[in-house]
């Protein structure tokens, strides 16, 4: 390309503008990328001071025919916006003209960028009459930027257009409208496409208005696991803004909603959730999974006053609940709790043994070190560590004892520890709750199985590449990769006969169960599970070895 003379370039542009020669002016400006920055600034200056009636069509045509120029030199659009703000009637008039689609797209986009409310009627007319997808997309985007709620219904129709681009445009436009009706239309779209679901939930999360938070909260009751998990993550990220709605959920009696709500409340770390959770426990929920989730949440919150209420969880008939209560006590341990636990374990009876097993399997160091000074607890702890504890549990607490002045007891346990049952059965357990994984470890050890525990599904998928287990137990509700997605990934490598998979969940949703079966699950087990539950499912799968007697059976 011949080098452009700067002086000639500016003189030609000035002449074309003065003579109102649109064709030549367009040709000169189309070469603006070939001149240096100083000349470019001069050209834009001349364009900016040109007569608006001439400059506006010139810039519109230039942007329409050379879209890359507008991206590289945003000053072109800035000049156009400024001129149209002075002459909105001119833009409204041009929107009604029959022009080629590229020009119409530019005009529609400008109406949105300058939020020209007077253009809504014309834009709706274009939406109703024009069939060009590029134009329709531009109109949807502009109506969203203008924020006219009257456009909610016509935009909503494009959620089901069959065009992915138009559907996405409609999602974000409705998000910008942010009216209760717009959010309702978006909520109605959920559950059709996982990728679009994420976009919609992100719209609610970004808005964070009471209406948007309520929509996210409603998703906690969805029949689809991926939606529930995504909503939980976004409510967690919101923190305090979501708390009033979440705390309100605790007044409901839907166990699934209560569990998902408690999961979120725990990780917020906000102490204002403590009293409502304690009130929930005071009402003695019948569902053990609700009680588990409540104690698990309290274990993550700064429980100070009223921490003694945690102790009642150690008397719960369900092992999972006792473990959650033990961890909550351990994290909030104080003199009041210490007195309660010493009283609970002073008789050395079956209750003492059960509490002791729970404390050790849950890894509660503060409780353990304090109660080791009590003869009845010490006797039960030593017996359990010698005879029944998982090797990892034994090693951990023996080391803790040696570090804290119980060397002789530590040596005694090491000398007398039983080797346990030798088993070729290897189990992978996947759950985002460390507490549940500890329970798996103890229960599977009691069944004579070797367990490998994974808090993150991605780690389990990686491990399977080099080590094939005999059975996989997986939770359903996990962030990032849920149980159904994990099953699908495993089935890419192993069929149901070679590697059985059991989905373990607090819920009994038909959609989840059907999705799990379609993905290739062998069995579905519901929490809270016991040794008998795991033993039965392993037996049904033809995998269970000889079962050893657990401490709890004594």
C-alpha cells in the first residue's frame, strides 16, 4: 500500500466534509488505520466538528462497512454517541428507515448504548417484523440496556427461539431488566440446558437484589442436582446478603431444603445463623440428615454462648449425627462442654464406649486430650485403639499421646494393636464432607475393607487411572462435579460389572435417581448409612468379604 501523505489526507477529509461528499469522505476515513496517531487524532477532530446531519450518516456507514475500525478506534463510536445524544430525533427517524442490516445493527446498538427510552417502540417494532438474526440479537441487547420492563415478554419469547445466540442474548437482557417478571421468566427456563442454567444463575448472583436472591434460594429445592449445587455455591459466595432468606428456610419442614440451607449457612461463617440452627435442633428434627447438617454447620460457626447444646448430639442414635456433633464440640471446646462430656463418659458403660468411638473416628483432638485424664474414657480409648480402630486413626492418636505426656500408653497401644482383617477388597469413597469420609473409613474398616477417601471427585477420577477399586461409593451433591457427573466419567472407562458404583445421597428425587441410573449407577443408598447398610449393598454386589465385628456391635 502506498504511503499516505498526512497533509494530503487531512486536506482531502476537510474538503469532502465541506463539500458534503459522503462517498469520498467514507473512502478517506476507511484508511484511518494507515496513518499515524497524530494524523488520526486530527481526522477524528475534523469529524467531530463536522455538521451533525452530514457526520452522523457518515460514521454510521463507516462503522457498518468497516466494523473492525470501530473496535480498533472506539473514538468513532464515542463521536457518534455524542452527536445522537444531541439529535435523538434523528436516531429515531433513522430506525424507521429501510436500510441494509449492517446499518440497522449499528443504529439499534447506539440506541441501547445511549439508553434512548424513546426508541423502545421502534425497537419492539423491529423485533416483531425483522427476521434477520443479527438484527434481532442487537435489538434484544439494546432493549436490555435501556431497561424498559415492557420489553420483558417479547424478549422472553427468545429464550425458546432455537438459536443459542438469541437465547443467550435474551438471558442477559432479562438480567439487565431485573424485574420480578424478568427473573420469573429466567427461572422458568432452568433445567433445560446445564450451560444455560449456569448463565441464568450467574445473572441472579450478579444482581443480588432481594428478588434475585429469592430466585437462587428457590433453586435449592430444584429436582436437578447440578442446579442445587450451583445455587448453593452462589449463595455461599454472597455471604451476608443471602442470610435473611436462608435463615427463613429453617422455618420450613422440607428436609432437603433444610439440609441444603444448613450446608450454605455453615460455610458463611456468620454467627447470626447460630441461634436459628440451635432452635431447629431444639425442635428435634426427625430426619437424621437434617440433624447431621445442623451439627455440621455449627461446627463451622463461632459457637460460644450456648455451646453446651452441642453435647446432646453425642447421644443421638445415628452415628453420622454423633460424629458431626463431636466435631462441632471439638472446634468449640470449653470448660462447660468438658464438664458435660466427663459426666457423659464417667461410667465406662456402652454409652461411654460409643461416645469414645465417635470422638476417635471423628478425629477430635481437643476432646481426646482432655478426657484422657479420665479413667473410664482412657480405658475405652485404649481398648478401641488396640482392637478396632482403623490404622490411620490409631497412628494419629498414638502420635498425639506421645506428644502430650502419654508415652507409656502410646507404646502399649502400639505393642498390642491388632493387625486387623486382611482384605483384597478396595473401596473408593467420594464425598465433599470430611466428616462423612471419616465415617466411611471407620465403617468400611469394620467390614474388613480397605478404603481410599476422596474429598474432591477430580482426585478420585485421577486415581482410577492408575488404581482400579472394587467398588466406588459417591455422594450426589458435590460442587463442581456432582455424583451423576462422576458416574458418567467413570463409565467412560469401566462398565457396571467391572466397577460397581453406589450413589449415596440424602435425597430421593426421581429425576436424580433416573439420571444416576442412566449414567450407569449400580445401586442407590440413602444417608444416614450404617455398617449394615454398606454391608448389604456390598453383599448384593457380590463384593463383601468376611465381616469383622465392630466396636459398636459389642
